[in-house]
C-alpha cells in the first residue's frame, strides 16, 4: 500500500489534477481546501507527507505549518508562488522539508515527493528499510564509499579529493539511488535555497565528479537522464568485485 499524502490546495482543478497523478503512482490521497480544515485533518490523521499551498483561505499555509510542527513532525512540501521568496524562507524556517513553485511540472513534483518520503517519510515505512550504514552516514556504490562523518570518499581504498560542493552533490545522489534528481533539486540541496545563479552550475559539478571518479576509475556511475537530470542507479557493475 502506498504512502498516505494530504493535498492542501484551494484551487479545485489543480488539487484534482495532483490527486489523480498521485493515485496513478499508487499513493493514498486525502484533500483539504482551506487552512483550518487542513490543520484538523493533519493533526488527526497519519500522513507520510503533506503538500501544502501557502495561499489558503481561513488560515494561511505558513500558520498551518507552524501549528502542525508544534504537534507532530509530518514532512511538508510547500506549494508557493514563483516570486514569494520570503514565504519560501519562512516556510523552510518553520520546518518544511522542501518547496516547489507554481506552475510546476508534475514530474518534478513527483520526484520531490519521492525524495522527501525517502529522507523523511517514516510513516510510509521507508525509514525502517534504510540500511544501518546509511543511518550512520555511510553510503556505498560498488567499491565506492562515502563517509559523511569523516567527510571522505574512497574507491577501492583510494582517497578521492573532492571540494565541499562536489562531496555534497555526490552524497545527495548516493542517498537517492534510482531516483532521477532534476538540476533544480540538486542545486537546492547542494547550494541552498537562497542561491542565485544558473542551474547549469550543476552540470559543472557533475563534470568534475565524473573526471575524478568515472574517468579516473573507468566506471560509469553518474548517469544523465536527458531533459530531466541525473541519477546513480543501485546495483553497481562492480558491486561484487573484490
């Protein structure tokens, strides 16, 4: 059974569209069209994730988020207006795990939901499925090993020197294996939500990582999904070697 997601959106057509897409992906969906209703449903229900519009009648989304976070740590992705920078900052400070600006591509929303559920969605049972290594901040891909605590990356025991942003980008890709991450998602995870610049900076870091890892060790780890982003697929070709 899929994770239970609460969609809080007062635009009826958008809410229905998102609901149908989520149902198609196998999720269980509940909806609310105003802030007070959303808060009541969220507090009394068991949701793996909440999609929360900021501009809501009755009680705005930021206030819903603040009150909800005081009671239970349900992961929340905010739906925001494109230019509402202060709303995004306030939402993240209040405890939201991510945000997406309207209008958005449904593929990007689904990707952000998958990432949020994998990182935060204990209600969906995913937390219990995380290997102990990942809980300790250690990520593996074949002979490659990344230790978050040591801030170290090795391949078959050989140290790989990475800048901080290269390290963070590799970590995000490794902890989301089999999930295609868009340039926007990678940029936000690595450079922060307040970063002002082009998303092609992600391509630059990917080139550096490929030069230091893929090309240096003659492997193919980071894959490009044309028009979408990048992914590291689990089940490395050298997984059983050595």
